């Protein structure tokens, strides 16, 4: 099962804050999929996730939109 965070259209730090909220509420066994629509949010979200000991397991990019999948190490 996975949880989705749609942070498209939001500027930093909102995508990071939404990601951190999802990480806090996750059971640890589920993936979290984060959607962002700019490079800065992509970089900040991946940095925040890895800083909380989550692994980026997938990145899909379509033009300026990114789908980032993370899971607990």
C-alpha cells in the first residue's frame, strides 16, 4: 500500500512539510509517492526524505513534473 502527497503548485517549504507529515504518519511499511512540479521542490523533498532515513526508490519525470517514491530503509 502507498500514500500519495500531491504538492504540485506549492512552493517550498510546503512540499517538504507535507512530505515530513506523511513520513511521520506512515507505518514504515508503506511507500510514499510525492508529486512536485519544479526542480527545487524535487531536490528539497528528496533531501528531506533521505535525512529522515527514507530511501528514494523511484523517480519518474514528465517535463517539469516529478513523481518521487520513497520507502523506509
